[in-house]
């Protein structure tokens, strides 16, 4: 628990609460001291100005009134002030220390809770615009009185108590919020472990509208993809096993018949064996291409390729397949177009598309291959008059291991997956359009070379 994210989050809440209380206490004490210093300085200035004003009233036109100065001295003693008055020549007219000893003044200040005297300040005494003397004043230094210290101590205790309470409240609230926040993560972790053990149907709740909800929906989408991948892989394994079993069974039967002398070693027997070996070779080659297309090391040997002669050659190689199935193949190539690509892989793309069209087109049907331009793309279309593809399966036809639910023809179902990966490796794109009962149109687009693009606007040079 000490290492759990929920506890760390709760402790963070508590630390923030306590830190806020400590910071508040520091700021309050700093503000308190500054305000008190300002208050003391203001009080000192007021005391000095009041004393100067009173001393101005003690001056008569013919000199200083000693009686008034004595009364002022008594009032200053009560306030803890010390002063002396000098005339313009610097001679002392009155000194409070001459009439009250320093010891008595200190004792009086102690009894009144007044601090020690501060430095002397010389303030002019003006009467009628003329300086009649100078007041040398010492005002008690400012300091926190016992009641001030008590107030500050009580404020600090209150802040400390508030900080502790805030920390406890923040810890409790943090634990609740942390548990609520991390609950989806905990659920996702448990679900991920279940998926790892093979329980593919478990999902997390994703009804939240925040980032955690988005994470849950992304996880569920990934789990759906994994479940679908498992289903397709199992179906693929069954299909591959079926595809392998048929030629292997034929091979086994012929070889055993030859070994036991039941069948003579005729050219027809060896031709049948050869056909089955070729069938196995094609299946293994398709699997190898699909594996290499998914591998990090898959690469193309790219160079400028003229599509028209390549498509003509490839279609001619498949004339026997179309004739055997009773399907007519039409080729409309138009102008030649050049792309950068791997000629072997492009021939494989075309061969897979035409073979797929021939497989799903009934006898008497038509397959048409067209070559043209679409902006910067070289566009290759293979159009068939087969039964079409259901709308809910269109998005999956290029997936690995996918075979339509109504497919009855042979094949492993990886030919179009190979097409999709090889086209993507060339920087192109492939899509399919179809309606049930109206055939299908597969369109492959390759980027044209710069020269091909230039010629499409200016004509061959």
C-alpha cells in the first residue's frame, strides 16, 4: 500500500494542505511584523511632532517659560520621552535629564512596559516662521508588548491547529478521491491480466467522459481487436490446415499407390503430383510474403516501372486460369504510366487481384482491368461481375486471415491481405466498392514518378 499511487496521491493532498497552512502562518507573521514596525514608526513621528508643537507654545517673545517646560517635562516622563531644548546658539535651555535622573526615568519606563530610548533626533522649533530653538528628542524604541506577543502566539496556535486539521481533512478527502480516480486504472489492470490469461470477453467500464473514460474505450477497442484477431487466426489455422490437407492427402495417396505397386508410374500420375506440389508451394509463398510484409525487415527494390507492359504480361500469364474457369478477361490499359516500385511485388499485386476476381466470378462472367490517371496517382482497377461483397464485410476484406461468411471457393483468404500490405509499402492506397449481386471493383493507386506527372500535363518529350 505504501507504494500505491492512491496513497501517494492522498499524501500529496495532505502535504498541500499542511504546506498551505505553514505558508499562511509565515505570511501572517511577516505581515504582522511589518505592520507593527510601520505603526511604531508612525507613533514615534506623531510623538515627536506633538512634543515640538507643545514646546513651541512654551516660547514667549522674550524667552522660554520655565514653568511650561517643567509641565511639558512631566508629561514627557509619563510617555517615556526624554528631551532637551537648545537655543539657536546651541546653549541648553532645558534638559529633562537635569530634572529627572536617568535611573528614575528607566524605572518609570519599566513599570509602564515602555521600551528603552531610541537614538536622539534634532527637530527645529519654529515660532512665527523663525527658528527659536532645537528640540533634541529621544523616543522609546518600538517593541512588541506582552499583549501583542500573546496575540501573535494565539494566532500561530490557531494556524497550526488549522494546518493539522486541514492536513487530516486533505488526507481523508485525498484517499477518497484517489480511490475513486484510480478505480478505473485498477479495473483496467485486472482486465488486462485476464486478457493475458486468455479471457478475451472481459471489458472495462467506459461510461466516463474524461481521459480515463477515453482510455477505457481505447482499451476495449484493443480487446475487441485482439478477440477478433484470435477468431480470425483460429479460422485461418483451420483454413490452412484444410488447404494443406487436400494436396497432402493427394500426394500421400499417389505415393503410397506407387510404393505398393497399385498404380503405375505414368506421366499423368507425376503430373498430378507436380500440380499438388505447386499448390503447396503457392500457399507457402503467400504465407512467406505476408510474414515478410509484417516484418520490420520487409523492403522493396524500387526503380522506375512502366505499368502497361507489366500489366499486359501479368494478365497473359493468367489467361489459362480464366479459360479454365470460363471467365472472360478484358484489359484496357490506355497510356503507359511510370511509377517507382518493385516490379516483382507489383506483378504479385496484379496477379492476386486478378486471381481473386476469377475465383469469385461465375462461368460466363467478365473481369475487366483498367489503367488510368487520377491526379498524381496511377490508378489500376479490377472490376468483376461476381456476387459482390456484403456491406458489413467491405471494411475487412484486406484484413489478415479474413474470409467472407458466404465464401465457398478454395483459398486461404490471405491474397487480399498481401495486396493491402504491398500497396502500402509502395506508398499507395487500395479500396473496394461493391454491392451484393452487382460485382466488386478493386482500385489500387500508386504515386506517379515526377516524369510521369510532367508528361501527363505536357505530353511525352
